[in-house]
C-alpha cells in the first residue's frame, strides 16, 4: 500500500461515486432524450446550441471543439453530417483561410428551437427540480470550486480545456 496517501473516508467514497455516476449517466440520459424527441445526439445539440449562442450564428470548428470538449476531427465529421442534413453550412473563415466556420442555417435554428424545450425540461426534471434553492446554490458553489481547482491545477490539460474552464466562470 502507498504510504502518505490521504485516502477517502466512507462518506467521501459515497460522494465521489455519486458524482461519478452523474458524470457518466446524466450525459447518456440527456443523449437518449434528445435522440428520442429531436433526432439529435447530445453532441449535435451542443454544437447547434453553440452556434445559436454566437451572435452571428457562426463559429470556427476549433471553437466548437473547445466548447464541446471534442477532438477537432470529431467536430469536423459531426459538422459534415449536420451539413448533409441542412442544419449548418461550412465556410472558409474570411479572417483566416486555414480555418473553417460552421454557420447555422434557418433549418438548424428551427431544429434547435424544436429540441430545446424538451432538453430543458429534462435538465429541469433530472437536476434542478430535485435540488430546490439551497441545493441549486450548493451545486453551483461546488461546481465552481471544482472548476477553479481544475483551472489552477498543474495537470497537463490541453489549452482548449483550460480555455473552456475559464469560460465557465
């Protein structure tokens, strides 16, 4: 056994296992709801939402990769599939010909507007309705503390991940 390790006590183990279950199961549950109700995967939804959040309805693929914590190649393939469905278009970035922008189409905007109410209802049902005001504030504080610890760590996190952490504060 390794010496000088501050092992988790029984309550910490239960807390960690509960958090781990949330990290694994919640995205799968949200993915299932989105696929069932809107024909979108969780990742597709968040790419479309990322485009919706951009005032211009466009973002570089590299920005979408950061936003979704996905590899650039995965985002490129995903955007190509969304383009085939008419939900986005790809254009060369006018400021940097080496970069590609994803641009939300009207059909893409309609799709995210169709999907959002069911997704928000599921998030509310699975997370916020269970917490109440005190629990919601506790979750926000705990999440913010974890994000701050991750940001301050000397872990070899990719610059894109560090940028995403900064953007959550």
